[in-house]
C-alpha cells in the first residue's frame, strides 16, 4: 500500500513512521524542512490535567489516552531510531500571585476535583517547599502530580531518524499543491509539477491543511493559524526549577538541556511569524512574577510558531469522506501530547480498517456539510 503523508511536523512524522511499521510504503511531503514546524517551537508539555478547560472534557480524555500510550510510543521509537528523549513525569505547579489568580486557581481546582483528578490544593509555603524559586508574591497553589513533559526537539529528531531507518521517502521543500481524486476516491497528490499516484493520503499539514486544492468541499478542515511566541532562557546555578510552573497567564518549563521554555502568547495574526517586543515583554514580566530569578538569565532564543486551530479547537483525526483520504490536523496547542494516539489510531484505521471508537467525536466528518 502506497501512502502520501502531507506535512512533516510532529503529527505527520509520527503517523508516517507508524504506517511504515505496519508495512506501508510512505512518502512524506514537507513544504519546508521536516521537524522544523510548530512542534520544534513548543515547550514539550504533556499536561492534559493542567491544561483542560471547563468545556474540554473530550480533549482531556484524548490527552489522557495519549499520555498513557507514550511509553509504548517511545519504546517502539527506540527500536527504530536508537535513541529517544526521557518521559519526565515532573508534575505541574499551578500558582497565582493576586486575588484574581487565587479565584481562578480555586475554580480550576474545584473543576478538577469534580472530575476525580489527582490534584492537591496547597499553601504558598508548601508550594515554595516544592519549588524554592517561587516568588514570595505567590499566594495560592495547586499541585498536579500526573502531568509530564518531554524534549520535543529530540523527539522530532528521533522520529525523523526512525522514518528514514524504516525506509520512508522524504521530500522536503516540496509543498503539495493539489489532491488528485475522482468523485469517490483518492488517486494521488500533485507536487513539484508532477502527479504522484498513491492509495491513500493523510493531510497532516498543520495550519496549511486547508490550503491544498482539491480537498472535498463536504469535509473541509477549516484550520486557522494562531501565532505563539516562546522564549528559551539558559539556566544558571541560581535558577534551576525542578517542576513545571504555570499561572493563568504563563508557563515555565525546565528542560534537561539546561534551559527553561517560557511561553506562550496566543495571537490572531494570520500567518505572520515575526517576534515582537510586546510579546517578549509580556512573557518576561509574567514569568518574573512567578520566578524572580529569571531576571538575570541569558536569553538564548525567541521563537514563534503557528498553532493549527480548528473551528472547535479540537483535532480532526481519521477518514475524511473520500475513499483513501484521512486528516490528522487541528491539534492546536497539543500536537506533542496527541502524537501517540493520533499515529496509532490512524495506522489502525488505514492499514487494518479499524477506526478507534474513542476518537469518534474527533472525526473530520463532524463538520460535514449537509
């Protein structure tokens, strides 16, 4: 079976690699450079419990399912790549620095307790025992022990190596211009001025997913970009956080390479990826409120990425209404977290014709026009 995967980010690479493991022949088309998309800019948080919103129970369950599958995902990846990043179950410290924050943290705590999550409301003193770098201004805190993180850049490198080791064909700097299909089934893709026949196509092109000509009008993914700016700070002996820290406005994620990711803004700026002074200022001020010692840290990097946001901020995973066409897009802020469940479920559906029942509500057909 010949499959074209469109998009070489975390979702496209994960899916393409899993399809190769199931015996398919896979060609991956990437408009830029594989592994250099939004997943490279992310902080690598695996935090379905800290990030779940009040109307996002389905997304929390999806994140929980994917986090549970991460050990298997990494074990298989080690077989094919020879190396993998560590799955760090460091937990999340959710904190607030004023009355408004305290009310918000309490609401988030109460909501999670109703869902029987493992969360603990702790005093500011107890929070500083867990994380001595916290500011004296922190007045409230909650502890979520089950959240984790991973080195997303090392993960992307491992996926790219595994894809190559499994015999995948990589075509970088090759945007797909058009899906080639008859009324009832996919026949291939058009890229680089040529038509490339295949049996199935997976659209995993992030916020560019709905810019490909020829997608069926009955199930357009309708993805828009949301700009996010993120900073990388270099840790020193005076500032080495031990867990993930987040407030209602910002998060700090210490990485095993001796850096801290500080993010992230959320801006409706179209496809603009220009870093701005205002975005950097807000992140640094909000981060400094939580951990004052970041003030003297070297600023290593300012990056921007474009999150692929669907109409309902939920991903579209699975059959897209034309035989041989599948979507794996719209993962918004959670591409790193959702990578295992997306890749495993799509491989099951495409190779074994076995759709994953728990992903039914994320079907691209939920937007189907009547």
